[in-house]
């Protein structure tokens, strides 16, 4: 579906505002903070068009708009076409070259660093040893979505599903990203998952999944996984 450049800019801005605030974004907010070259009434018209086309939804009659799965996917696909910014990661891969016996501990440390940057939960799995770990509980549970009990329960159910199926969910050469209903589990419609496969040592494979609310910072997290993959390529 084709949307205008102005609509793309408005959609991009709404998503970034919503990721930052976790609150529905109103036309008044956009008009006060940003210059789209049009007045508040025209902003409302453009937002309604984006809503009618399925990129935004209105949680309540008097509320602002929030992105739909379709809106997030449009945003993510646009990011993927651009050169992602760099993110810093508190981890040194050199130690893997020096002591492969510490792979498990090193991968735990890497997962913890990714969790800190992404503010999400990271599920790690070493198929060769059938070892699994999770890092980032405090980071992800601080997100306002988890003030709702059913969200916590659905998240735990989804994690249980991933733990049982992660060995069969190996990504390809690039990372895989599932948004809301794209996830392979019906109780995961409010979450997003980024998975990637790495080779920390010869004949050794690791699968990492970054899991959090749909309202995650996709541009930062995509840059993060690209950074991690690049680090392993250089290793």
C-alpha cells in the first residue's frame, strides 16, 4: 500500500513518540512538538487516513493513536533499508579467542549486555550442550505494559513456548523479527521477538532471542543485533 511522504513522517513520529512515552499520541501533541508544514486539522485528517488504512488504531474514542502491527512492520521495514546507527555494547569478544572453555559464561555475559541495552529479556540457547538461560528480567518488567497482570501471564506463557521450541526456531543468516500476531504463538500478540544465530566457537552454535513488548525501540535493537552479528563476523 502506498502512503504519502507526509504520512510516512507522521507515522514515524507517532511510533517514536509512543515508544518513548507509552501513551497514545494525539494530533495536538504532534502539532505542538513537530512541524509537518500543515495545521492541526490537517494532521488529524492524515492520522485518520493512517487509521483507516490500518497503520494506527485508536484505543478509546477520545484518545490519541497507537501503532498497529501493520504500522510497526512498515516502520521496521523502512529501518532495515537504512544504515543503522551504532550502539555501544559492554562486552569483549577477545576472551572467546583466548578461552573457549568459558563460552557459556561469556555468552551469559553477552546476553546480559544485550538485555541492558535493549531493555528486553534475552533468551539464550546452546543446542550442542542443550543449555538455556535468561537475562534481563528486571529490564523488561520495568516496562509499563507489565503493570497489567494478564500481560505478565501471557509473557510467561510465551517464554515457556519459546523454551520448548527454540531449538526448532533457528534463524537464517540474518536475524528474524516477529511483531505481535506474526509471532508463532497466540498469546504473544502484544510482544515482539528478534532472533539471531551465532557461532561463538568452531562447531558451536548459539541462538539468541530478544523478547519484549511491541513498543520496543526497533531502531536501537536492530542496530544492536547488527552490531553483535558484525562482532562475530570479525571474530
